[in-house]
C-alpha cells in the first residue's frame, strides 16, 4: 500500500504539472490585457510582468512561474478583474463561499441518498424499488443547472420562498444567509443524492442475499437490525470512498451553479477570469480544480485499503 500510494502521488504530481504547463503555454499565447495608462496600479502590474519574464520563452516563463509559487507562494497580480491586487488574496476571499455551499450540499445528500438506497434494496423488485430506480436514472441524466433554473422559477419566482441570489456577507450561519443558500444547495444535491441512492441500493441488494445475513436473521435479528448492524457495515467500504470523492468532486461541478445564484465563490471567479480575461486568476483557478480532480481519484482509491484491510491496492497475487 505504501509503495502504491507513493506511485499514485508521484503520477498525480506529474499529471498536475503537465496540465499546468499546457494551460500556461496556451494562455500565454493569447494577447495580454491592455493596461489602463491612468491607473496607479499599471506600473505595479508592468513591473510584475517584467519579473515574471513575459518577454522570455514560454518554458522560461513557466519556470519562473513555478519558482515564485514554491519560494514565495506568489501567483502574480490580477491584470483585469481585480487590477493590481494579489491573485492569492482574491482567491482566499472567494474560497469559503464555494466550500460552504458544497459542504451543505454533501451533508444534505448523504443521509437522504443512503436512506433511499436502503429503502430500494429492502423493497427489491417491488413498485418502491422500481419507482426509486426510475427517478434515480432520470435525476442523474439531467444537468445540475437545469435544476437551478427550475428551483429559481418555482421556489424563488412563483412561490417566493427564497431569494434569487445568495445574500452578501460572510456570516454563513445566519438565518438570512441559510435561507438564501437553500436554492443552490438543492440544485447541487439532486445529482449527488441520486448517486448515493444508486450505489447504496446496488451494494446493499447484493449483501442482503449473502449467507451471513441469513444467519443473522436466523439468530433472531429483524431485517432492519441485520441491515443496520451487518449489511450497511459492508456497504460502507464502497459508500465512504464515494463520500470523499463526491465532496472533492462536487467542488468542480459548482461553477455554473455559483454563476446562476451569484455566489461569490471560486466557480464564479473562474468564469469571470475566462471572460475577462485575467490570466493569473485563471491559472490559480485551473490549478485548484485540477488538484481537486486528481485528489478525488487518489483519495477514493486509497480509502478502500484503509477501510477494508483485505483490500491492498497494487499488491501482487
């Protein structure tokens, strides 16, 4: 497991640098944003561009870019959106909104998804199972931004239960803020709930037919007790890694949702950097989402071995 983990981490870092190099070269091939001549920050931006080697070959520029990150954690300054401001400082201000929306979404999705999966497995091959399975397939097939528009129309416009956009401020636990977070959290949760439901139903339906579950029932345990004590415990070997993967992966899926509900997070920042364009902001956002995607796969693979000692990734037969 240690050897396999080190190999996976090495390959993850290698892939990360390859993706960053490709994005860096492609973004530097585009024309630079024109600097306003009368802005006091123009001279600062020009000096930073000179220090970053904007007149040097692309590989030299990338080397300077990486060196500044590792030595000073310097991602440069904003050329367009937040003219003259440090990119990392802007990113830090946007990150909490993204994390809190996705955290609420995953906390809502886990119990509902597991409960519906248990219900479908316990009622296997009945109308309950068929209904839940059909709804799961339908929900998974629809993108999250479609749910966002439907929620805005019905709950925000027609019923006026919630505001259209997220409340401004940083108090994410105030009643007004929680109320404004309900629409984006729901829009993100539908697909995640369907994913947990499908996984739980598939794993638990197989476990319920096993011999040790029959033995537990013979000993006097009810179906519910046997499912909770023995069935779910074995299913968690698959469900828990999915929780880790969903939490990391959902961060990369909230770009459009953040834009629709005006959430001042990393997703909206990334889209604004593309439309800006603001190259340094885009590079930091690209690094964030690339690292999230690679880390999600790594955490899911390694968690199997930690949850079940019988599983050893990379072990020889």
